[in-house]
């Protein structure tokens, strides 16, 4: 005895599939804050704002890379890819420090 039809036609089946995929997607990360328009600020204030924005962007990059690293296995971390990734992470951390040292 054949299984009863779950959907009337292929379009209904496709629509249901798309809906299931949409629900299965992980929720997007918190949106990054919008940058304030800085073109009209005086130079010193504008440069400070640019430095702060660069530091915030680098910190976001560092956090996302750290989360990615934490999700990897010990084998991956100990391998060549893991070591290369850790070097990149260290360079991002150095960049954050360098940007924060700018006054």
C-alpha cells in the first residue's frame, strides 16, 4: 500500500521545505552598531572616532575568531591549520593593542 500524499503538488512540497529550512537557520548575530557620520566633525574628533571604530571592528573580529577556534577539536588545534589560525588570532590581538595605543 503506497504512502498517502502529504502535499498536494510539488510547489506545496517545495514551499514546506523552504519554510523548514528558514526555521532551521541559526539566528543572525547581533547587528553591528551603525557608524556615526564623521565627515562633518573637526579633524581631531573625527580621527578619534575613526580610531574607536577601528578598535571596535578589530575587537569584533577577535571575538568571532575566538568563538570559531573554541568550536574546533583538539586535533585541529594541534594541527598545522590550528597553529596558523592561532598566529592570525595573535596578530589581530596585536593590532587591537596597536590601535588602542594611538592617542
